[in-house]
């Protein structure tokens, strides 16, 4: 019984809270009708006219999203062009008319349900108590639309009325509150067309970022090969040429040049291996992502607790490489910027997703805009259509969550 009462109280509270948007929506309907009548004249001012409607719709998105446990995103696109062009775009946008439809539906139903939620709480006990004092009520008083003029009616009709009120209060209103939130989600979330348009823009942006990152990577490889490996090999070739000329006249000097050339070749090979590791670490091919991350964590200056669930099916090479470099960059940030004493890395395969979490107990405050390497991580993950979330309050460490699609 307590659970039923709590459910009714919660539903009533939600419906009364919804009146904060329903009442302004109902009161705004005459103004909306005025705008629609004079729409040809008010078209240049339409962007300003829809601002209160959008603000009200956003307030309902937050309220309904909190009730449903999921965010309801805004469908609005940034304004472009002159005021008249923006007005024409708003007039053609289905999102504008969905907001208008929500305003009308929520204004009427939200106020009605809110009034019911307020009025039924005192009305229910009053109905059940009517048999005790019906005789003192004014002549012509009714219960369940029946005039109480005899004891048989007074002992039956109020209970029918009270039971009806209790049913509405304890069973119908909690479900109505949930349906109200779902109606808001259905009308206020981005339409399929808007979602597809945003998806195209997102993919265009991530593709541009991937191309930019690819170009930067190629330039880095070219620079490393030109300034490092090539320079070492040219120097070694020069030393070998000089050693060849001095071999007969001064064997000791020629031998010294041969040794220097050998050291140069060895250094060039070391640099070349470093370049190769920067493209795709060979350890990934040999030992998989788990083994590569264990080797990475083992050589890190900050103690790293690694939790990798080795799955029987490996992710694609591009995904494993991205995951490896993300963890490497994140741990580099931990060592350079966080001041942490320890870090933890968790890797899980969840169906067709690869989920990474890197935590530290440092000072927090990580910001991609400050060049801490997070921007590069976002670009690398976005190129694979993944997602990055950073939680880094000051003084509480940093948590980096990465979600990568990896197929089957």
C-alpha cells in the first residue's frame, strides 16, 4: 500500500511540475495564433518570435529527459543568412511545427493533468468521509453525479466516487506522467531527417579531421625519415667513402671511420624502428592489444593497474592501433601533466564495441583546449566513428572513457 501511495505521490508531483511548462504553453497559444495570422508580415521577425517557444521546449526537454533517464537533444540548426532567410527556413523546418504541435498538446493536457493531480488529493478523502456528514451538506449536493437525499445513497455513492478518484490518483496519474514525458520526447526530439542531416555533417567533419590527422602523420613520418634516418645513412655513407680512400695510407684512421659509420647505421636502424612503431606497433601483431598494453604499462613511470579482458575474437587492426595509441597518449598525459601517483586502465569488449577507461588520481582539470593531448585523442577516435568522454574535476583526478566500434 505504501508503494502505491508513493507511486501516486510521485506521479502527482511530476504532473504538477510539468505545469511549469504547460501553463506558459497554454497562455502562449493566443499569441501563437496571432503570429500565425500575421505571419507574412512578421516573417523577418520570426527568428526572434520563436525564441521563447524554443526556450520553453528546451525546458521541457530537460524535464522529460530527467524523468525518462535519457537526454532529449535539441534539433535546432545554427541560424544562417539574413533575418528574412532565417524566417523562411524556420517556416519550412519541420522542427518548428513539431514545437508548435507540442505547445498545443502540452498546454491543454498538461494543465488538465496538473489540476487533476492537485484536486484529487483533497477530493478523495472528502468523498470517503461524505457518509459521516452528508446530512449537513447544502440541499442538492451530489456524489458521483447523484443527489444525496437518503441514507442508502449516502452510504454507496460517495464510496463509488472516492474509489474512482483513488483509481485516477494512484493508478492513472503515474502512468499519465510517464506518457506525458514520452509525448514530449516524440515531438521534441530531432526528426529522422534532422538526425540524418546532423549525421552527415558529423561524418563530414570527422572525415576532414581524419584526413588532417593522416596528413600530419605522413608529414611526421617524412620529417623523421628525412631529418633522422636519412641524415644518419648519408653520414655513414660519407664515412665509408673516406675510410675507403684512407684504407691503404692510414688503416687506423680508416678503421675509426668504419666504426663511426657502423654506429651511424645502428642509430639509423633504431630511428627507423621507432618510425615503424609509430605507424603500427609490431607488438600488436605479435601479442595482441592486451600484450601490447601490458608492455606499455610495464615501462610507464607512473604505476599502472591494467585490467584487460582478453576476448577470443580480436578487433580489427585499425581499432587495436587506435586503442593502443589512445592509451599511450593518455598515460603520457598522466605522467606529464596530472601529478598522479597511480593510474588504472580498463579494456572491455562489449559486443561490437571496444570500451577503454583510463583513470588517474592526479590534480584533474584536463581540458582539450589547453593542448594536453586530448584533442588528438578525440580526432583519432572520431576518425573511427567512436566517442570520447572526459570527466576531470579539479582535485579529483581524470577519467577518460573511449568507445570504439570494432565490428564482429
